[in-house]
C-alpha cells in the first residue's frame, strides 16, 4: 500500500463510510514488528464489538491439511527446484489460490489479503466493488456511501448469496438505512 494505514483508515471510516454507519464501523490493523514476517491482525469492529478478524495464525490453522487434501485429489506433484527453475509451480499455485478463495468465503483470511482487498477496492468503481469475486471488497462496498438507497433496494435479494459472515454487513447496512428491521 502506498498510503499509510492511518490515512487509509481515515478514508474508509470518514470519507467513504455511509452516514448511517459513521462512528459505528471501525477498521483495525496491527503488525507485530518483532514477529516472523511482521505478521499481524486485522479486525472490523461494529458498535465496539469485533465482528470479523483475520490473522496469520487463524489463516494457517488447518491450511496445510486442506491443501494436501486437494493436491492429493487432483494428483498435483510437489514443487521442486531442477537447478534452473521451480517445477510444478503453476499447478501448485492454482490449487493454493483456490484454497485461499474457499477460506475467504469461510471468513478466514490474513492481514495481507485484507490490505490487498482495500487497495483493490480503492482503485475500483463502486459497481465493480459490489460485484467483485472477493468478499472483502464486497464488504467494503456495501458500507460505502456511494451505494445509495436505490442500489441497496436492488441488491436486497442477493443477501442469501453472500457468505454467512458477510451477510451480517449487508443486514447492518440495510438496517441502518431503514430497509429492514
């Protein structure tokens, strides 16, 4: 990210957050400087309660087992260095990307996935963000002030199509705008 987190946080919470949720939704990121790879934690807080969070420990817990299961099912050979290049890297990367998508649908993500989603969200139109394949981008979009009542009314029926954890944020916005109780 080219901009500081404090600048991005201000933009998300003050400039882009819809008026009905201002002061209620907060974004939190901390990086542990003395830890391996400066890992950290991200959380989205609503009304003082942490609703969803991501960190490297939660992300990797169970990851290896899921990865191995899919690679066995698809007969993906292990990566190895042949002296010039990494063999079988593409096949392995495809499976790993698929696993990332599955885990993201389950609400399991790491800080880097959130920061990448924020960066992409800030470069997309609101229409592209609302229909993004990435649920973190859709989360940022549904609470965005650029999504008006007419658009919210049009997408009310798609709430069931969202991952369970993301449905919370759709309902939050719909309730905040008085569209549902």
